[in-house]
C-alpha cells in the first residue's frame, strides 16, 4: 500500500515496549514468563469433545443458530441460579452472556466512557482493560487497594465507573482484603458510581477458602425479599481460567438497567456470543465438568507458584522483593536497586532467552520502571527455574 490508511488517532498511542512484549511471546527458544496463559494440558478435552459432538448432533436448533443477544436463556438462568445465595438474588434479567470477559470490558467502555471521562482503576491495571478503553480516551484515577489511606469515596465520586480485580489481580496477583471490598461497596452506594468487579481468577484460590465477592457484600445492603439485584456492582465472570479460554464464554451480572445498555452495545459488536460455545458451556456446567477437573488444575498451579517463588528466592532476592500470591497466575516483583530499569530488562531478558512483562504496560501513565509481572501457570517447575536463572543473568548484565 503506497499511502498509510487514515487510521484513528488512538492507534498511534501504543508504544515500543508493548509491541516488543507482544511479539516476544511466541519466539522460539525464549522461555515465556511474560504471558498470561493457562496450562493447555489442564483443559478437559475429552469431556469437551463429547459435549461439542452432542451439542451439534442433539441440539442443532440451538447450537448452529444465532443466539439471543442477551445469551442463551438456559445458560443465563443457570448462572443466575448459581450466583443466587444468601441475600443475593440474581434473575435472568441481571445476566448477559459475553464473548469472554474481555468483551464485557469493551462493552463497559462503550456504554460509560466519553472522551476525558474519569475511570477510577485499581493500580496497576489489567493491560486488556487499558487496551479496551484506549479508543475512548479516558482519564484514569489510580487506586491503591488494600492501603489504609485509600479514600474510595474520593476516587469514585464523579467517575463513570470504578474498575477492580479483587481476586488475584492481573498483573500483581494481589488479593483485595474484605475491609477494602466493603469500603469500595460503600463508596459505590454513597456516590452512585458503578463498581466493576472483574473476576476471572475467582476459582484459583490455592491456600484457603474464597473471600466474599463484592456483589455478595453489596446484596447485604439490599436486604431480603426486595426482588432481583439492583445495586451498583457490575460483576464479570469467565470460564477461561476454570474451563477453557477457547470457548470464549464470559458473563456480566448487574442491575437490569445496566444489562439493557450492554445489550444495545453488544448488538452493534457481535450480535451474539457463539451459540455452539454457549451450548457446550451450559452442558459442561450441568454435567459437573468443572468440579471434576478443577482440583487437579489447582494442584498443578499451586506447585508451579511455589516453584517460581523458590527460584526467585534462589536467584533474584538480592535485587527484587515480592509477595507469594495465594492464588491466580502471577507474581509481581519490584526492583530494590534503582539501576534496574524494567523496560530495559525486557530487552536484556530476551537476549538471555527469557520474556517478562515490564510494569510500564500495566500503568495507565506508562511510568513504572521498577516492576515485572511473571506468570507461573504456563510452564512446568524446571522451566520456571531455568527462566528465572536467565533473568538473573540479564539483571547482572544490566547493572554491570
Ligand atoms: C483481569 C482480567 N480480566 C479479563 C480477562 C479476559 O479474559 P477472557 O476474555 O478470556 O474471559 C483477563 C484475561 O486474562 C484478565 O486477566
């Protein structure tokens, strides 16, 4: 093409670090600690093959047709039933099926954000969310959750919405404590600002029972017997980490008014999520596939988490600090030595055969040069150890 097509302005906003990091993921001979993928051998392939075959053979009218924009009725009802407990009452009108949790983020940007709209976001922030909202030119208000001095009401007041990942944030692996969850819910009630609870890692608790969701905590405010959920929390769920990301099945639980706006946005995006995937997901949920498969996945991930942290202790403790996460897929390490610039560590690491995610890509301002996200789910323990050794070599080269 001789002339550059007239791309929209936001496309020029990605930077070299993001491009290098995205391109490095698939390089041969590079150990990828920078990605965020599950371990493919944990997917229940035999069960899903059986259910896929059954879906087309026994339910062609569902699985090969367009689905309703809101999602397949039986799947919405099943999700509503699974989430209704205690004072939380979820009805079909509270549920929208999405094409992965990622689509929910995109749709939220579409319904809430205009140019220069404020978004209060847990900082650092999931890269995919920053990508989804970049075309809308928002202004971010970073929130450090779990901090004693968090003024949630000030952060939320006047923002179009607040974005959080309370269970094992991507990128930090941080688990938001119950006090902070309550504080956020109260701030959302007081300010009227919608509070997004993005929860793709909620099934990946390795060392203890799950904490209550903000959606559940908020339902305590609504009281019993007042109908379906109508509060400010917008909960995003996904089957990507507990079943298989290739299905691309996610869902939103929110007040019916918000679901209605999301439906309008989804209509102009993909008309409907894949009917075939929805049918397989419905049958997998009814068949107990997740309950049968997840315990072994958790064992694999727990072992890998411990292996990565042991390798960090052995090879990087001189230069970095971190906290061992109790779930999720990531360890966030922060440099103690100011000579370590983690954008430069990305290139130095690639020269030594290891890919990392530098902290700057998760920072709405792009200024973090001290942190690194490391993934532990996609490689076995011995490869994680080798990757960390290579990273230590890269660090020595950088500060020599
Ligand atoms: C915090 C967060 N939200 C949403 C997503 C999107 O997941 P999916 O679209 O596969 O459901 C991811 C994926 O890794 C994530 O880390």
